[in-house]
C-alpha cells in the first residue's frame, strides 16, 4: 500500500455530512404553511394532516417550526418523516373525541400499512399522561379508563403515544417521547424498524406505561436509547405471528417493572434476539421472560449488561429479580411454550433478590448458559422479601424462601465463572445460594462457581 492516508481523512467529514446533504435535497413542508398555530391551545390537527397529505414525492419531511402543536390523532403516510426540531412539541389531546373510534387506533401519531416512514428532529412528542391520572399514588396511580365506550375492556383503556402498524422501513431517531398515557412506542407487525437515539420519559407510578412494545415484528434494531418509565421498558410480544431478529444495544433503562421482558403475550415463537451493552438501574426486574401462551423462545443472548434491581410495592409484578425466566401456562388449559438456547455473558448484578429460573412440565428451560457473572446480593429497601412471583396467572405470588439462583424444570444449565457475593447477613429469607431438585432439574454444570460472604467494613463491629 503506497497511498497516502490523506484521501481517507478528507473523505470522513464528507461521509459524516452525507445525511445532511441528502436531507437538504429532500422536500420539506412546514405545518405553518397549512395554518398550524403552534400555540399549544388551538387544535392544529387538520393543518398537520394537510401538510402530511400534501407530500407526493419520494421522501418528504414535514416540519414543525418552534412551537407547541396540540393535536388529535395524526395519520402518518408512506414516505413521510415528521421533523420535530428542538424547541418544538407535538402535544396529544386528552379527550376521547381526539382519537379514532377503534381503540386499536388510539395513538397520538399513527402509521398504518406505511413504508419508509419515521420521526426525528430532536424535539418532543408529549402525551399529557398526567391528565389521565384519576388519583396520584406513589405506590401506583389510578388511571382514567375509556372502557365505558365498549372499545376496550378493563383498566388498560387509554391512548398510546406513537404507533407503527403493519409497516416497513420504519425509522425513529433523535426524538424525545414524554408522558404517554399508556404504552409509549408500539411497533406492531412491522419489518425493518430502526429506533435509535430516542429518549422515553414515562411516569414511574403509572401502570402500563411501557417504553417500547414490539409485537409480531421482524428485523428490529434499537440502539442508544434512554428509557425511564413505570412499566416494561423494552417488551417483545407475539399475538398473531412469530418474531424474528430483534437487537437492542447501548441503552440505559430505569423502570418499576421489567427492563427487558419477553411476553406475557406469547402465542407464537420468538427467535434470534440479542441484547448487548445495556445498563439497568433501580428497576423491579432486569431481564424477564413470561412465556404463558404456548409460543417457543430460542436463541437469545444477553451480553455486557449491568443490572441493579430492588423491591417496590408488590402491586407491581416483580420481586427484585435481576434475571427471571418463566414458562408456566397462563391458564389451566393454556399451551406450554419452552425456552431454549439462552446465553447470559458478562453480566454484573447488584440486587436485593436472586435469579429465578422456572420452567414448567411441558415448557422446559433448555440449554441455558451463565458465563462471566458477578452477582452481588444485599438488601437496601424495607419492602418485604421472602416470596416468589409467578404472575401473571399460574400460582401468583407465593411465600417461599429465596435463593441466589432458584431453578425448576430445567434441562441443561452451564454456569461458568460466576461469582456470588453476599454483603449483608440477613439470612432468614436468603438461606441458600442454589436451590434445585434433581426431579425437575437435570444436567447442571458448575465450573468456577463461587459463593462467599463479603461483609462491608464495620459489619461485625455493629453486631
Ligand atoms: C421558541 O418559542 C419559545 C416560546 O414560544 C421561545 O421562548 C423561544 O425563544 C423560541 N425559540 C426560537 C429559536 O425561536
Ligand atoms: C438531533 O436534532 C438536533 C436538531 O434539533 C440536531 O442539532 C442534533 O445534531 C441531532 N442529533 C443527532 C444525534 O442526530
Ligand atoms: C372500567 O375501568 C375501571 C377503572 O379501571 C374499572 O373500575 C371498571 O371495572 C371497568 N369497567 C368495565 C366495564 O370494564
Ligand atoms: C430498512 O429501512 C431503512 C430506512 O429506515 C432503509 O434505508 C433500508 O434500505 C431498509 N432495508 C431494507 C433491507 O429494506
Ligand atoms: C416474520 O417472520 C416470520 C418467519 O418468517 C413470518 O412468519 C412472519 O409473517 C414475519 N412477520 C412479518 C410482520 O413480516
Ligand atoms: C433474520 O435475520 C437473518 C440473518 O440476517 C436473515 O437471514 C433472515 O431472513 C431474517 N429473518 C426474518 C424473518 O426476517
Ligand atoms: C455502551 O453504551 C453506551 C451508551 O449507553 C456507550 O456510551 C458506550 O460507548 C457503549 N460501549 C460500547 C463498548 O459500545
Ligand atoms: C412449540 O414447540 C412445541 C414442541 O415442538 C410445538 O408442539 C408447538 O407447536 C410450538 N409452538 C408454536 C406456537 O409453534
Ligand atoms: C454498574 O452500574 C453501577 C451503577 O448502577 C456502577 O456503579 C458500576 O460501576 C457498574 N459496573 C460495571 C461493571 O459496569
Ligand atoms: C465479555 O467480556 C470480555 C472481557 O471484557 C470480552 O473479551 C468478551 O468479548 C465479552 N464477551 C461478549 C460476548 O461480549
Ligand atoms: C467480575 O469481577 C472481577 C473481579 O472483581 C472482574 O475481574 C471481572 O471483570 C468482573 N466481571 C464482570 C462480568 O463484571
Ligand atoms: C447437558 O447440557 C449440555 C449443554 O447445556 C449439552 O451440551 C449436553 O448434551 C447435555 N447432556 C445431556 C446428557 O443431555
């Protein structure tokens, strides 16, 4: 090679600018040109919709100049990117008549059967979630329910924030989603979705305030996201078809539920999922599987994950488990799905409770691998421990001593280079590093597994 490095170095700034250059050639329409006020008081719905509907070109940016745009449901179309710059906010309406008739279409921003669509710009989409709270409660807020309409039942009857349904080539990047009333970002039956540099701020006390729910979708990438919310942060589910190829990396999560949860809707298979370089703080559960409806899970890898889990009020599912893998069937007559080929590599845990691995007779956990893990256990909240949590369905919340790793209905678990450190001496509910019975747990291998007591300085002095 005799070429000087100069050409490459001069190429790099050009490559970095490339998106902006492409962008500058993409037609942009402003919602102001269609009469939007951006005053946060008058509804700008029809102006925004007209701007979107005016796009007939290959790709089109619809931009929101500095302002707050109150709106009923906006319908995104193929080839349209919503461009919400820093300083601008799309504000979702809080009235039932702001949303379409069918509850499955209750979103502030909705794309259906669209391709090459997205949202970006650095600005904010705000669902005004606090307007949906009937009673604020630090344990769990009581929320409005629009179930009297008959559009949906129970207490999960509120609008979501942003939805892409039956769509392809979806891109959501550089945008903040705040105060969803219910789920935040929903990807349903999509192909080729990229979600990156997105911040999600839900309410820590609001039930069903999920971060990203990915259902029945293939080829999804989530990266560089920041999710701080009450309910499950990244939640793959299967209702009507299997899910393949989901990757989530380089993200930060705080939640009063599971940081990552497969299920509980799990009617079809999940396959080829990768979670890497994720920090989970102050959460009720770290990596969770609630496989309840007969779908099978296989080939899932978690690597380079730092998890801190603690107890919260037991009205929320979760008992501080850093890792939670369960397949008990939802009802007596539900099918049993199995889980196989799970890898957990390079995992750091600081937790108030241990790992819970619980298959079922017809839904075994097969070929699990725990490699390079530091598990540090100590209690720091005053919530009661000493129970194991099979919810939803199954045996519910059961009084039972907890352990470093509880195992039931497993065939094949390799534990290698796993260090379990016990910091405090409250052993009345922490009586056991490993709990399993050969009648339900088969083929366990422990290689370089340690468990030891590491009292903090002064522990024995204060006794
Ligand atoms: C955007 O609008 C806000 C309030 O309407 C105002 O305070 C701010 O100066 C505006 N910023 C720009 C860049 O126009
Ligand atoms: C996000 O958008 C803002 C404009 O509002 C821009 O200045 C910033 O560079 C963008 N960030 C990324 C990571 O694209
Ligand atoms: C509607 O939701 C409310 C609030 O969660 C609940 O109390 C009520 O039982 C529900 N009613 C129906 C008909 O589902
Ligand atoms: C996936 O979607 C992106 C837009 O987000 C697009 O650039 C890319 O070409 C798509 N890939 C395929 C294989 O269609
Ligand atoms: C995802 O892939 C599976 C397996 O090929 C297929 O059955 C399913 O229909 C695909 N889903 C979508 C939304 O393309
Ligand atoms: C999943 O990814 C693999 C490898 O990239 C690809 O061959 C396969 O078609 C993808 N499956 C689906 C259903 O998209
Ligand atoms: C891990 O993700 C963080 C963002 O959460 C990022 O700053 C860091 O560079 C990533 N580390 C690696 C090794 O990619
Ligand atoms: C799960 O695997 C079992 C055993 O192979 C199979 O009978 C069942 O149909 C699978 N479930 C689904 C949803 O494909
Ligand atoms: C894990 O995260 C905690 C903060 O939550 C931090 O103190 C600790 O250094 C991290 N450990 C590793 C190995 O990244
Ligand atoms: C686990 O960590 C080691 C040491 O930091 C690193 O060499 C290895 O690539 C990591 N493994 C994975 C799967 O990321
Ligand atoms: C576990 O701790 C040891 C010693 O403190 C350290 O060398 C190793 O990198 C840690 N591994 C992980 C996955 O954090
Ligand atoms: C035991 O499990 C290991 C991997 O977890 C697998 O390779 C091996 O075949 C299993 N042995 C038996 C007898 O099932």
